C-alpha cells in the first residue's frame, strides 16, 4: 500500500464531523448521561456509544473514499 499525502487538512474538510464527535465527548465529560444524573433529556450511555461509533465510521469512510457523503458500501468497521 503506497502512502499518499492528502492535499487538504482533515480538520478543515471534515470540520462538521469532528465537531459532532467532539460534542458527544463533551456530553460524556460533563456527565450528561441519563444513567448518572437521572435526567430524561440527556442521552443514555449506550446511545452516546452508538452515536460515537457511527460518527467515527462515517468519518473514516468519507476520508477513505474521498467523498463528502457517507457511502453505505464502504467496507470499514461497522
């Protein structure tokens, strides 16, 4: 596999996706988890884990394929 340098900054091209991941992590850091604080308005730990996994897989697929939209045919981890 040949190493190829990207001609863009991942942090620029995928800023929205990285901000979505950061938001989920912030909620966990602030303990905004319904099992911890009892608030029904906060997400459950399993929901945050699922969302985080989906966001990471989507981002990796976008980087892998070079496409701006998530491609269901991307064969990265699910």
